[in-house]
C-alpha cells in the first residue's frame, strides 16, 4: 500500500490541495480530506471506456486515424471544451487549432466569459484565496452557491477558515449573499439580498450610488429595499479587507457583462474607502487555466479563430453557441467537456449533424452521437499536468495510478502530427499533377 499526501483534486475551481490517498496496486482504495465529489472522482474506476468509431469498438490507433481524417477534410472545424483538461492539453489544442485554421473556444463562453469581457473593460482588483483566508473580514457571494458547487470553499478559504487576522473564523467575518432564491449558501449569511430575476444591475447601481454619496430615489431597487441597500453599503465600507465572489448568477442573467462591469466598478469604488478585491467563482477545475493558456498563446481568452492564419477574437462570432446555431462549422473536436448536455438545444442538434470527435475519460452525452470517441487518462488521477485555481494560482496535478490510455495532451499532439502529415501529402500530390 502507498500513501500519498498533498494531492490536488481537479474537480472544481477550488483545487483543494490537501487530499490524502491510499493506493493498493493500481487502485485508489481510500480518500481522506476531500468532499463527497472529490471522493467520487478519485474512487471511480478508470479505463472502463473503449475507443469508438460510428458506435463500433475499434483499436485506439484506428479511432485516432478516423479523427485525423475528419479534421483534415474539414474546412471550418471547431475545437471546444478544455475546462477539465490540463494546461498542457490546452496548449496542444491551440497548436492544433492553428494547424487546422479552426475556431477554438472554451466553456468560458457559456459561463464566466461575460466576466472576462467586463474585466477587459474595467480591470480587476483581485487577490489569492490565501489572502481571503488570512485577511478578509467581509465576504460577498453574488450569484453563486459554493456550499453546493464548491463544498470545501467555506472551510478552507472563506467563511469558516481561520487565518492570521481571522483567528475566530466565522466569528470574525460578515457574510453577504445576493441571489434570486434562498440557497444553502444564503442560509449562512448575515445579510441576504434576494434580488429579483434580472435585477442585479439595478442593485449594484444603487450600491454604487450610495457609496458615491448620492441620494436614492425610490423604495426598492431590483427587489431590494432602500434600507437593505443602505445597510449593505455600510457593511461594505466598514470592512478592513473585503472580497467579492461572483458566479454565473451574475454573468449569465440579463445584462451579462454589464452586470459584472458594474460589480467590478463597485469594488473599484470601495477601494476609495477601504481594501476590497474580487474573484470569479470559477466552476470547472481548470477553466481559469483555459483562459490563461489561450491568452498567453494567442492574446485572447476564448472565442478565437485561426482561419486567416493568425488569431482573431470574436465573442458572439467565434464562440461555440453562435457558431453551432448559425451552422458555420463542419466538424467539431470536443475535449473534456459535454456540450450536448449543456448547450442550447439548437446548438446541440447541429452538433449531432456534423462529424464530432470527443476526447474524454468518460462516455458522455456528447460521446453518444459522436463519430469518434477517444478515451483518455483522467487528469490528476492517471495523468499529470497543471491546473489554475479560481484565483489564477497554478497547481501541479499528479499522476497517482496508471491508465492504458494516453493523456489528452498526447492525443491532441498525435492528431496535430497526423493532420500535418495529411496536409503535406496533399501538397505533394498536387505538385505531382
């Protein structure tokens, strides 16, 4: 039996790095320190899937050749997903996208992409989760529900965590939650703002107005009373060090990036009076890494097109939902994602009409209608790599057991090599004629 400590769980954006695993042979037998989701991730059996082409089991090399053939023939392919892959695989996907002249997009475009657009417009006053743990005496959760989506966030980083200046943990903090319904996170709040649907912009604007010394006209703002606005504003200003977490309840409601722009501007205003920071509550384990890797490779975080031989940025033009709904791509490569289960029905229907390739450790809803399914070694379990926590801190993911399948990165590099060889053959063939 082997005992491994300080293992990183790659399921959610918290990337808890204190997991202890006990391993017998090539099987993880016990998980200590993780949440229920983490334990399920580590204890789930691997290598249960098989390579498929048109629903038939084939050798891995045959499935790889089929994937190369589809992408080499495509005129405008799409590469999508990447949020649960390692940063090395994300870089390999960019390399393949450039080879193909493809569009490449991550799950950011359907979750926190509007927040990234807002960040580009007004900037981001941010910090690490370590600073939250050690310094924050006021914590805001807006449009997110970490109790259920990030189960150990409260205990490790925010509400209950004991730090250098917050030795009392929960007793040393004021918690503000804003959401359209009373979630499990809201039950732990000192102040709960039950915002009416699509009322976030109005509430944030009212808070900014009070901070600026303006008088509010009206009795309610986005479903929140004048007294609640004034009380919340007072708590925010009195913070010694505050942090504002926001989730998809802010980014994917009416107003999208305008909502986040107002939230980031609120944090900017608060920094005129005290110290305040903001962190997007990222969902998937390495979705923050997808934006980071794409940015350093291309200059842009998502929604990128290589059809002209250089990267172009186009949210709403080269993002996954728009490309599929307008039926502008003729092949798709899905990496560590399940768009059929998450995208609008119209986009999912078109994805089923074009040749689709799925690279994933698990047989997903998208894999069911994919032309090619390539199982991969699960990152952070049977494959090593790097992932970025929600606060942009990179952490190493360790390989703890062996898989009979290659990693996402190796598969993408192999596809890229095969496509380059196909293109070279076509050029050579045309020259002979």
